[in-house]
C-alpha cells in the first residue's frame, strides 16, 4: 500500500466486557496496538457487524487496490471490458480515497 498512514493490518476484533476491541494482530509486537473500540452499550445499531467490518478494513483496502490494478492492467491489455452503465473503477477509486482521507 502506498502512503499508508493507518496501523498496518491485519486487525482482529475481540469482544471484552461488552465492548469490541479492534487491535493489530502483529505476533512480533510486545503488545497489541488498539485501533478502535466499539461499545455495545452506546446505542449503536449492529455493534458486532460494525466491529467485524472495522477489523477487516486493512484487507478490504488491499483488495480494492489489487482490484484496481487488475482491472486497469486488464483494460490496457484488452482482456477486461467494463460495463458501459457502471463506473466500477470510479467506485473503487472513491472508496480507496475515502480510506486515505482524500475524499470526505
């Protein structure tokens, strides 16, 4: 990932005392770095699903960047055609930019 400013993945979600702790999963680290906390009691709808989505963020970003590269290269070589009514690369690029704080 280029210009990475977030805590590197993978991240894990662990439920402790009613809260989801999102932490890095670096086995070489002395202790885990906390990335986020999702509190079950904060009136959040679907805290379990939110915590798991947050924990998957680094892998999702890497998958989007790989998909962008695959589609771009495939189009340049004539192996991939894009639907005329959908801007798939635009959607992917917007999501990547949002994760990097470029598009708020």
